[in-house]
């Protein structure tokens, strides 16, 4: 699978650089998580229940990493970073304004954070490309989204 990149620690200076490039400040909880594991794969149960039950469909998602230019290996591992990915995502006609995509499912759908002025909120929303008029609150924070971390 092309997205099977293991997450790795990140220096805070790369988060600051990304915030400056995007023009948005990420929530502290999200920045703390990404400093520990910059990127990575996780699953979301797409059942109507908050509780995972055996047989529930788990959808795979990948967090966009922050660009890390500390060495060649990390440059390669972060080529699909937040700034680059959001440049192309923002060209999608119906993508919500004042939003930053933080994850994708390889099917054209994104998880995003919404901005109040330049501060992104903790809440994480699901945006489906085939239902682009609506965004759905999926988690109150990154911690709630990735509960097994």
C-alpha cells in the first residue's frame, strides 16, 4: 500500500513553518500528537454507534505529515505534506472555505479542521467528495478521533 509510512517524531519548528505557510494555527492537542507521530495510518468505525462492535466496517485514513526537511530520509517521507496537499485540495470546487485537510482515505474524502479567523478549532470534520455540500462533525479532537494511540 503506497501510504504505509510509519509515523516519526517531529521538531516543533516544522509545525511553525507549516502554520506560517498555510496562514492558520493548529490546535495545541493536534500539534502535540504530531510532534510524537508525524503522520501515520488509523482506522475509523463508520457505524452509527460510538462503540466499536465486531463486524463494524473500519475505514483506513492517513494523516498528512508536516514537512520535515531535517534530512533526506525525512524529506522523502513527508513529500505529501500538509502544505502541498492542501494546495491541490483547495482547488476542488466545493471544498469548504476556511478549512485545512489533515487526513485522507485514498478515495477523495478528507478529514478537516475549520478555522475561526486564523485559529483552527479542535473539532474534526468529515468531507465526502460525493456529498460535497455537507461536512460532518466526526470527533471533538484528534485525541477522540485516534483513541487507540
